[in-house]
């Protein structure tokens, strides 16, 4: 079992597929010859929900999804990668609506049952002639290949991200993409969860949003919140009812696995960084401190260089200056379970810590001694490759 494995969760090609979903993935020529257009559709009506970016520059795909989800139902999700269609005005909004209509025709549902997602360069409209030519004659396959869809939604990702778990007879499967421009203030990048459990929209929404808050909203690669962030869930009921506690557990497990896969595949990342804060006044304080640490460029560089510089961690905690109940003399910090503050370390211990910091997963633990609440957030190290990727993104 690796650090990214979780009991009861399957990843990669071993995922289980929920019943009565079909998929399509292909190349419409949006940017190059790679997969760039995908559809996941249910053969049955679905209870649905979505959580989206709160960016003031939210793209047409996000605005359209919010509108189409007002009744809590959906049948399909279409994704265009390599083009965000953001900051494109009314023309971009019209393009998103037309994309939903073209997809609806291929799926055999109404345009209002189609959710649209986009990812890629901001400020460029969809190449609608290419999309019309590709979708016009399209007939949906009668089977599902979620691995192919997970590849089709990628941009700078290096690996597709999939996870599944069981809740009784029901299956929960999730796919996600995202490597950069990630610090969700809602959900994260693009993530889609599909289940064949029969569950009402109200309970589905409540348990899904709790899972999102504990997972996708606890992720940060580079502190930047995207204009297209979307996380969507569809439940078609094909497998019958599931125990709600089991279903919520499966939803959380899938979302947590995807979150950690995203953190491990951050742009230029060589290590997964996990920050656990315990003994906090409330969960908000725990998460705020954890985010301050995981977002610190100096901490991220220390992790990249396997430098056990705990001073950068206490610096990041100290930036939470409004949390005046945090007393430096009462805080403890550990790397990989090894206490580094306030304990004084010798040279031999520092050498051992450097070995801990060389691991593919680096865990930083913090106890604040202000209460009994906790939170965990995920991120990655900062390498020169991150700069190279983002310096040349549009060229």
C-alpha cells in the first residue's frame, strides 16, 4: 500500500464503474491532436449538485451549470479541455449554451440537462466550427471508459486521476484534473463524481458538500483560484438505495483520494505535502493555519530540497496574526511524526530529519493548544519546473 492508497478505494485502471453511465472521449482539434472533448451521460435521470468557483471572472461554463442545476437534476457532463472560454463576453456565453445543445442532441436529452465544464487558456472562445463538426454526427457509445475521459480532461496534468469506492451495492466513481492555478474557494479545478446509488437530491447535496469541504477545499498547489473550478456529482439510482452513512463515507473516500492525487501531480511537483493541524480552537483556525503553512513558498522550497528547516513552519504559523490565542511557547511542530519544535535538535537528529524530508510524501504536524479541533490540507513542493511550465503556458 502506498501513501496515496486508502482502504476500500480503488484507483487507476482498477476502478469500479457505476451502472447505466456511458462515456465518450475524442479529439475535436481544440488545440492539438490530443483528447480534448469528453462526455459522461446517464441513461437514467439523475439527482445532481455542483460546487463552483467564487471567482469574479467565473466562466460561462460555471454560470451555465449554476442555471442548469437549479432543479437539482442533470443527465450529462461535457468537458472541453485546452480552452477555458473565460472572459469572452456574450459570445462565449452563447458558445457554451450551443455546446450544451449539441451535446444534448448526441445524448438524447434536453440542453437543460447538460452541464458544461472547461479548462485551459483564458480569453479564447471555443473553436465552434470544429465543435459543431465533431458533435453534429456523434452518437454516444453504449459503454463507459472513464479512464479515457480522465485523460481527455487533462491539460498540464501528467497522469489521469480516478478513484472508486463501494457503498453496499452502489458504486461511487470520481475523476479529476488539475495541476496548477489551484487553491479552491468552493470545490476545485474540475472533478466529477458519478454514482448509481438511489438518493434524494437534498441528502446527496448535503453529504457531497461536506465531503468537498474536507477534501477539495483543503487543497492548494499555488494559492491561485481558477475561473473555471467545478466539482459535480450525479446519482442515477440504478443500483438502488444505499445506506446514507456508507454512501457519504464512499463519497468522502473518493474525493480524498482524488485530492491527494491532484496534490501529488501539481505542476512541477516532486513530493506530496500534507499538513495536519490539531488542538485548534475550531476547524476554521486549524484549516487557516494549515493553509498558511502549505502555501508558504519558503516551506515548499524547503520540502523540495529536503531541508528540515522548521523555522519556516513557525514563520508561516506566525503569519496568522489575528489568531492571538496561539501562544508560541505552547505550539509543537513535527516532521514525519518527529518533533522539531520546541524540542532542540542535535546534528545527528537533523541528519535523520533530512532523510524524512526526502520521502515522496512529507507530513508536517502542528498542535496549537488552543482547543480540540483539527484539519488536514494537501499541497506539494515548489520546483523550477513549475516556473518553466507557467512561463510558457500560452506559447
